[in-house]
C-alpha cells in the first residue's frame, strides 16, 4: 500500500485536485482520507467515514448473531454483543470527542440494535429505557466522555500506562495537582 497523506484545511479552501509529492524518489499522494490503526481520518476531521465503516461492520455482525440468537442464553447473548459490537464501537472512540451528534447517530443505532438482540426485542419497540435501566449501557457520547475522563483520572493518580507520564526526552512529567 502506498504512503498517503491528508491535506487538511478549512473546507472552503480545499482544492479538489490531488497533489503528489516526490520524496527521495518515492511518490506520496494526497488522499481524501487515510487509515491509521483502523481509524479512517478524513480531511475535514469529521470522522464520518470511520463511523459509517464501524456501523456497517457492526450491523453485519449483528445480522450474524440474530441467526443464532434463538439458541443462546441471555448471558451468552450479552457476552457476544459486548465482544463483537461494543468492542468495535469503543475502539479508539476517544477521537470522537466533540464530534457532531449527526456523525455519532449510526453508532448509537448499532448499540440500540445490539440491545434489541440481547433482550430479544424486535426493532419496533423503544429500547432506550432498557439500555439505561436494565443493561446499564451508556449512550455513545457518554461512552466517549467516560473513556476520556477515566484516562485523565488514571493519569492524575499515576495509574495510567507509564508512557503517558514520560516526555520525549525520557523525563517523568510532573503531576499538575
């Protein structure tokens, strides 16, 4: 796969033509989006393409799980929903902090569908009270916020991974409090 880069600018200034850079005899082309660690980053930094891809793959997994749901216990269905669906939604979701709600909606629909699967409800019934009261699942925006809050808490109390406390020169960062 060739090396690509994004030219990220204000939307009204983005040129429609792609620019190619030659570096040490190698060609590097601009792209409208690039993938890094499984996250699709677009030039406008909306992450809409990433969310659509995660939602699409998650709905595929849900369709597969619905075919075996009649033979699963409630605990096994919950465990599979977490393994195949919640883990996809939660992977690198901290990049979605302050993302517009319209871009998070597909991920919320995925979680709603997963809750329908776990409690054996079809799509016509309201699932939000079930998610909140019975399953104790957070909404997508709340999941993103919780993940960042937990990371900061762990950093402040030196419970986070050691690489978060180190500066590039190897010195330990002082705590702010």
